[in-house]
C-alpha cells in the first residue's frame, strides 16, 4: 500500500511564526512582526509601570522578538525604524498611540 502523498504547499508559508520565502524580505513580509510587537505593547498596562520597568520590558521582551526574526532574516531598514519608533513611544509615553513629545525639563 503506497504511503499518503504530502500535498505541495505554496510560499510564503509560516514556520515557527516566521514566513518562509525564497526572496529578500520586504516591508510587507514584516507586517506580522510589527503587529506582534505593537500588540504586545498595548496588552501591557503601562500606567502602573515605572520608567525602569518599561526599559526592562523593552530589553527583555521586545528586543527578544526582534532578535529572533533578525537571527533568520536581514530586516529592512524601514522595519527597524518602525520598531524603534514603537519602542520609543512605549518608553516615553507608555503607549504606542500617543504622539506627544518627550517630557524632559531642560
């Protein structure tokens, strides 16, 4: 009796949460990474976090997700800038949707 055939798949497909593609990674391929990081930020109740607590979350969780993707792909500059912008907004404002400036007294 012949073994069941494995159906052919189409690229891009996902393996361990990252897309498997045959070409260079583009910004559209990284939308899931941006969504994942912004979703993680919005799930945290940041009004009860101190500045040091937000730094710790950025260093351990958010950079961990980014380095996981970076270990498999060379991320486009525009994606890295977007991730940096999200992390800066979370650090200074506690949320990704607020767009007011940094509160520093010079």
